[in-house]
């Protein structure tokens, strides 16, 4: 047994590090480190930098413009990016739709859509969740009815999607739609690509409890979608959906993000004082901090064990549910401790301090302006992508056989 | 044994609950929370007319209550409505400090507080204090017949709309000595006072206040110079009880809303409340909230008693509330799923208030350590 990366993996890590040192704009890293909201242009800028280096699509084969990386390389890359405070890649096109098109798409679909994902021509968002469906994805009610007119074969889409992350910036949405109302739940669903600039598409913001805006409701009223935008077979969209979810849950443990958050927490705990001494030396606080650090170290190894088990590429199966549960618990605990470390300074909330590049004159300790907002915003970690309760059901069924 | 409130207290609670339900709905509350003032002067006067402010002060001080259970009853109602008006700052913290230590002339302020007029707030926390009551860096020195105040206070409730501050300042001793702390009544418009207001995560406003060579006359001292700590501890103790009771009211609302959701929200073709995994968590919440209620009763009963049992009961309650309040907030959001993350849902605002109560007058860790130290 050897817990270290092999020499080739270490070389790769060094290569990633020097790339980040050279090409990650300090302005972006600072915004991420400060917990500020990224603008659309910020996300596009980082996307373009990664694309230029050929490192955008970690999970794609080289033949389609991907990196062809192993699971370990992907882990190393994502980890190093998080530690360097790089923005996260907007995952919907690159990490979710891309693998689905590569597996289920037609040649024409791959030739057209994959390069556009890489060069940023399209901004994709995800049309899975619906009001009343939540983690019960098969309860999809948005309908797509096939027809033919003078312009050819098409679907007419009606319904509503919700929790559409960054949908306000997207021009394309991949949707689960019901194409057979008679069929049983998971049959009769299709996977459809919809142009959001089509007549009949409406996007409405959902403001989250922290005052932020990243999710939306998307309404479809008689939206015309070319039949060529069907991915895979009609009524077999559930296959695509499940396959995509395994990629959504890749790197769901978020080890790098937790390590970065823990480093910030340690800085805060060294600066803030209680009873005249650093919070990091306060017995209760130090114990909580140590406990979460140990949990994180353990999870890092659990994550690597899962990755080693799927060596040769692909995505882990139900093990990713375990990583999601524990990973989100750990990150939420780190963010809770960061909020607690702020003491009374956790309460003031200046929304403007989180937006834009301007450094607002915030009174109080470093990061105080973002600590509570990040804590509240990241309650979502245990809800989205299949809530932790759903993940436990998966583990119970798929791993324990209960 | 009798755990029933008196007839008077029940009537007060009923009329407060009715008023809040009828006049202080969620939309109104959120509008007030986001307003430039952070509370409503009109509402504040209406609360005064209802007797809700007077119930927090003793008869000798111009009120008609002032007992632990009076405070608990009023604040539980305020918590159910997420009320933003300056009950805690003006009536409990500043009011009690003036009632305990004030001269007859200073006690005149109390009448105005009870009528919903003057807003007074306690300016005590500082940028580098972490809930520690005796850590005061702000200083006051004598200069001829007057005092000169220098320093900065953080996260002062209603600080940008209060007319008067009760300011803690060091007139002797080391930075964390209990002895040598003095309290001063400082007009907000005094020369050298700078106020920078800011909204808070849980609605309403606080301010950072700096005192730059503020000159005060001899009558500005509240009580005896250098002996402010006892007054501070008593006032803050009442504030702790008030916050705990407020949290209890907010928890009850959050629990009720979540229970209703579990009963009505259907997933996989059944109400989600039929899932045992969720049922057990609701049972845990129920047990925890009942424990929290008992901690508030203990604290209210101990409020007028001797220092050590009193302060231990108060710290026990605040520690319990800090832990349970955060648990209730997090579990209620989680049990609601995505909708629990939205601004639109009242529950998320209850959750924010519950978590932020742990950031006022000492969090769970602070009070756990204090409880041990008081041993």
C-alpha cells in the first residue's frame, strides 16, 4: 500500500501548480478567496483560460477535445484549483452534458455541440428539477409532444423547471421532458436540448435566503424544439439522466474546497481572539477545529480509495453518495465554524460587499462580510444534486442491499 | 408545582400574539426589516400602547412587570413574529442598566422608553472582544469637571437610529478587569460621535460607533464610576433571557411550519412525513425544543436570585438555545429541501434569526465556558 501519488502523478500536480501560478488571474483568485460573487465575465474568463490550455474537459476523451485524464488526475486538478482559489468551472456543459453527448449523442450532435461547449459559444444550464418533484426526478411533468410542420419534425414543450442554477446567463438548457404520458414513471421521459432564446421560454429569478441570486424558475409555453435536439432514443431519456448524474456526483466530496475553506478558517482562528488569546488556542474552539480537520483528512483518503477503485476512468457508482453525504457535512461544519469565529461580526450583512470588484470598507475582521452569507448559502450542499436523505437511500439500497 | 403563567401574563401574551398576527404579517415584517430605519416607529408606539414595553420593567421603574416570566412571555411572542423593534436594546439592556444604576434624573428616561419614545441602546461590544463582558478597551478620562471618551463599539443594535447610547468605558484597570468599567449615557448627537449603520443578516440594522474625544459632563456617569460591571452583568443577564425566549418562539414557528410541510408535501406519491427517516428527526427536534423551553423556564425563575445560580441558569439557557436554535434552523431548512433555501419562504428568515441569536450576548461555547467557570 502506498498513500502517495506516483512520480507521474506528482509531476502532473507540479504542472498544474505552475499553470495556476502563471495563468490564474490574481483578481479572480482574490474574489474567490474573499467569498465575493463572480460575475458572468469572471466565469467566462476562467473558462477561456482553461480552454486555451486544453484543460477544460477533464472527463472527456482526447478525441473530442478533452484531456483524457485518469480519475486521479482529475482529482489532483480539481484539488489544486480549489487550493489556489480558482473559480469553479460552470459544470453544466463541460461536466454534465458533454459526457452524455459523447455516450448517447449522434455524430452530428457531437460535432456541433461539443466544440461549442469548449469554446464557450453556448452557456448550458440544467432542466431536471420541477416544482413538486425535487429529488424525485422521475416525477417529471414537463411535456414534449412530437409533430411535423412545414419546417420539419419538432417537439412542442410545455411545463416548468426550477432551481436552474445560473440559468440567467444560459442560452441553452438540457431538459428531461415527458414524451409518453401513458408509460410508467421512468419510461416515457426524453432528454431534450432547448434553445432558451426560443419564443415561449421565460426565466424568473429565485432569491435565496442569503439574499443571493443564482437559481431560477424556467417556464416553457408552446416552445418549438427541432426533433434533431433529442439526445438518445425517445422515451429512453432516463438512461441519459442517470448517466449524467454519475458525472454530477463526480468530485462531489469537494475535498479541495474543504481544504481551502479550512485554511481560511485557521487564518481567521489565528486572528480572532477570545479571552485575549487566539481562538485557535481556545479549548472548545480548537477541539471543534481539530475534529473537522481529522474528518477531512479521513475523507480525503476515502475519496482516493473510491477513485482508485474506479481506476481506468469513468465515474464511481453508489460510493459517490457516501462521498456526497460526508463531504457536504464536513464543508458545512467548516463554514459554520468560520461563522462562529466571527462572533458578533457575523451579523452585519452588506450585500454590495459581495458583488463586484470594489473592496468595500467593511468594519470587522477579515472575511466577516461573507462568513454568514456563505454559511447560509451552503445549506444547499446537503439539498441539491439529490438531497443527503436520497443519497442515504441509495447507499442503503445499492451498497447494503436493504 | 405550577407551570402555568398568571392570568395577567396570559392576557398580555394573547393580545400581543393577536396584534402580531393581524398587524405584523410576514410581508410587513420584511418591509420593516429592509427599511432605512430597520424598525417601525409606528409599530413601536403600538407595542407601547399594548403594554408590551412596560411589562419588561418593574413598577418602581415606570413599568408593571419586570419579572423573569414577564420577559419570557413577551419575547416568546416577539420571536413568533420575528419582531424587529428595539425591545431588547432599549427596554431590556439599556432600560435595566438605567433602572439599576440611574439617578432619579436619569430614571426619567425610563418613562420615555416605556411610552415608545426615546430609543436607548447599549454600546458595549468592541472590535476585538468576543462576547467577553469585562473586555473593554474604550476609555474615559477626567478632564477638569468632565469626562473625555475615546474608543470604538461594534455591532450596536439600532445604533444609527438611537437617541442615546449607554457606553461602557474603562476608567481604571487592565483591559479585561471587571473592576474599573464605567457606564456613560451619551447622546448620539454629541460632538465626536460617529455612527456607521449597516443592515444585518437577520433583518434590521446595527452600527459601528466611534467616540473621538467626546466630552461628557459629570452627570453622564450611570451609577458609580468604576463599578459598572455588576450593572452590565445584570442587564446583559436579562437580555440573555429575552433572547432565549425569543428563540423559543421562533423555534416553535419553524417547527410548526416544517411539520405542516411534512404532512402536505408529496414525493414518490406519498407525504414525505410518512418516511421514518424524517419522522425520527422531527421527534428529535420536538425533544430538543422541549428541553430548550425548560432551560428558559429555569432561567426566568432564577432571574431575581443570587448571582451564581442566576448566572449559571442564564448561561445554561443560552448554551442550550445556541445549540438547539442552530439545529432547528438547519434541520428545518433541510427538511424543506430547496424551497427552504428561498427568501420567499418565511421559514428561512426564522432560521436566520435563530442562528444569529447565537451571535448575540455570547454564543453556546462562550456560555458553556462561563457555566463551568461559575461552577
